[in-house]
C-alpha cells in the first residue's frame, strides 16, 4: 500500500485477516527521528509496491501518483523534468532530486528508471533549512533498496507490453557472511513505442554492499551504471489550436539522426554510527558522471521562419547536435540527537555538506532563413506533414551556438532544533548557511564570469497535537539555489531566492489505518531566469514568480480490506514580472500562468486484496485527472484537460510465481503530457497493456 513517509514507525492495526499490517520506519538521512504527526511539513510517499502493481517503469510516471507534482518539458524524452507545487527549476536543465538524501539527480543520465527504488518521498514545502538548494515547492527524495544484512532472497521478472517492448529485471540479496551482504539489481528493456520509427533500449546495473561493523555501525556502498538509447523526439505540432493536426504517432524528426545516448555512472557510500539510543552520526559521499550525445531534427519555433504558418503542411525544421557532460560530487555529515533542558525536550540535527557540480555543454544548430516566396524547402529543411518523406534532404551543417563550462562549488551548514513543550506542542527552528562559488567559461566568446555569494536561510515551524489522531501545523522557510550560466556579457547569474509558507492538518487514524494531510501553501521566488531578448542562446535573471494552493493527500485501508490512495492539488502558479520572450516574440505579463502547471490535478486509486482458493490475488483501478494548463509561455495556447483510467492486478500461481498485468489509459484517451510551444507538444501514450511473470526465491 502507499504509506506516508515516516522517520519512525506509526502504530498500525491488525488486518482483516488477523495478520498485523506493519509499516516499518527507518531513520532517514537529514530528516531526524520524528513521527509523521510531529513534522511541520506535508510529506507523501510512493512505495515500491504501488509502483510495481501499476507496472510503472519510469520516475516521471511514478510521480503522476502525487497531485502536487506535474510534468514539465523533458528535452524530447531525454531527462526528468517536473514541478512541485507549481515551481520547476531552469527549463534548460533536468529537475534535480535527492537519492538517499544526497543531491544526486542533476546531470544528463536520461530519464530515471524505477529499478532499485524502495520508495519515492515527496517532501513538500519549506524544507530548505536542512536540505538546501532545492525548489521552494519541495524536493523529491529517492530511497533505494539496500542490502539486508544476514538474509538471502531475490526476485526476477519478465514482462511484455504493447508496442513489442520486452523487459527483464532481477533483484538478488545475498548474505556473504553474517556481517556482509551484497544486493544486485539489474534491468534490460528494448522495443518499440507508439511513435513511428522510434525504438528504445535501456539497461542498468545497480549493485550495493552492506557491512555491519559491530552492532552500532553500518557501512553501505551503492553503484550505478545505466544507459538509455532513444531517438530525440519533440512530439507533434498543433496548428491553430487543432490537436488533430497530425496523428499522435507521427514522428517529425529524422530517423537518420539515430539515437541520442544518455549514460550515467555513480557511486555513493554512507556510514552510520549510533553512539547510543539518543545520538547518531551519519557521514557519506557520492560522485556521479553523466554524458548525453546525439543529433535531432526539431520543428522551427520562430513563426517568421516556419513555413507551416504559410501553407498549413510544410514543417520547417532545425538540425541540432548535443554533447552534454556533467560531474557531481557531494560530501555530507550529520549528527542527530536528543536531550532535555528542564521540561523541554530537544531533538537536534547539526550537519554540513560540500557540493561540486560541473557541466560542460556543446550545442550546435542549423536554422533556416526567414520564409519568403524564394525560400526553398531544402533551405527550410522541410518535412511534409501530410506525406512525410524522411531523408528527403541532406543533413544541414550546424554551427556552434553554445560551448560552455559551468563550475559550481558550494559549501553549506545547517542546524535544526525541534523542541517539545509538554506533550502536545512542538516548536521547530533552524537555519542553513550556503556559500556559492560560481564560474562560467564561455569558449565561444572567450569570456569568463565568476560570482561568490553567501546567505543564511531560516526555517521555523510549529505543531500542535489536538489528539493522538489529529495535529495542526504551520511552517515558514527560505531557500537559496544557484542559477547555472551567465548572461551575454559573461556575468554569472545571482542565485534564486525563495520564501515559503505552509499550514495544515494531519490525520493519523487510530491504529494508523488511515493517514492524511490537508495543506494550504504560498510561495514566491526571485531571480528566475528569462530569455535574453537581444542575445539568442543567453538568459537574464530578472523574473519573479508566485504559487499558492491547497492540497489533500489521503492513504490507508478502508473497511473490507480496500487500499485507498487519494491525492488532489489546486495550484495557482503565475509569473510576477513583465519580460519579453524573444523566442516567440510574446510579452510575459504579471499574472500569466506558469507553463505546464494545471490548476486542478487529481489521482485516485483503490485496490482489493483477496484469495483465490489458497492463493493471494489483487485487483485495482485508478484514475488521474489533469486540468487545462498553459502550453506556451506568454501566450493563450493551452493544453486541454484529460482523464486517464487504469486497471491492474496480480495473482499467485504458486508460492514462488506471480502472474501480473496492467492496462494504462484504459479508454485510450487522447492526452498531452507537456508542451513548450505549439510545434513542440508531447502526446501522451495511448492504451498500453502489460503482462508478466515474477518469481521469488
């Protein structure tokens, strides 16, 4: 079932069959030792069981299960991009996320596979005093599957899904001795997609080792080695608001461009030591290298260069190549403990981190001329939408548009104290100091820009427990995040500054059978990057934005043994600055909605577990509704709302073998995942069926 994130276990009642339903809690890095009801923050968790029963394979699809998270433009399907509570980061980079509490999601390693994920924590709201450097809407933390000391077990599965896609994966936990255990997770996937001529290959190897150094100390090492090969795909075009301009399967690039390849190699090591039952130390380090290379043929976005707006069928295109690499190293340490001063009980976190992040981007482009009566189809690299002929023209020669090295050196320290005043009242105060050293080497202009900044970000919160089941909370926090890059003069951008407030009610029903959160929030941030109107390919940091809304998250088990998931968010996210977006020649005005953020987002799911003879089975259904949202910054182009239904189920064939299946987009709704412009609209996947076998040992 999907359960709230816990730093320690909440009590849980017996199940309908008399067996105890156990929600185990693990003290998480940088989170402290707190029960859900004591935390002045909305938190939701998507666990591995929910991901598995829905036959979800990608992080992007898993995040759809929480309504506070919405999809953003994904660079043609080559990286993860999402907004939490309406705020996303730099649209020219993938969204960052945490892995086991470490900043580890940056870079160009392709869309994250769900293999090896134990649960996904959606840490909403003002948490920057401890986590630091994230978006004010919240942070996504992936908790990976760890070696379980002294045990040997495993699973393997083989599945087939629509569009002739085959996937195999395995997870083996092997005790080498009483104190040393290894866990190896691997997956491989290949096949087609619903997009014409677009096939994909993905594989990954995720081994880890756990070592018990006595009863109070544990050392864990994780390795990541992944690869994605898929054509770059900007999606379809929408002409004059007609979403049926082309079939959703129509590929508008060039198959001859081949695959874009994304690679990632990562290491993470963590050492936890418990001094006693009140104080513990956690130290760790991670390093991750990524690389993305490939070429693409993309629809021209500038109206004056686009022949489609002249004859309604001739799509002018650009040709682009990319070579993006990154190196990311993190070192973190934290002491957590508790003590009393008179009648007050303190639970403190004291820690620091060192973060090095380098990105090297080489980007080249061919762009056709302004369309006139004399402009040839070859000059415009045109594709006929009604009768596409791939490879009709020689590939245009590209020239360098970006050739830049961005270097970030960041040092941070934080302290947090949560004070229990009596049995019901909890006060939280904290602060984080960040020191940034940023350098941008532009090899085209031969200009080097540098900037050094430091800032303290405070945090405060209060929780009042009305009863064992209901608590009220409120929180305020500030954030500080480095903007990557420099303007055309080589001046490095100022960091982004944010302020967030949140208040709500938390429910933990007797026995922990039902948990929920109702939250209201408001956020604002400044130094948001906007496109430079005079220098294509550069940005200026002049933007401000605001988001506010209401959320409801409810999970648990209803009478009759039905597991329930309900997540709803109303989000009003808008620009607060007047700027010019020269890519499309439209002015962005205060009050314009932020791109790809719906006001209404809902996900519901119910699953019933039952027996067929002596075998266990599950049958469930879910629905997602996403409201209308802006499909282009600064215009009235909107993506239509959509509602998607799904079915899933599984049944044990033997004690060790399970047959499972799922159908996504059950009624084959036509929907659109995200958009950057009317000529770059990503169509959603049509009805997709999955069937597979899973074996346990």
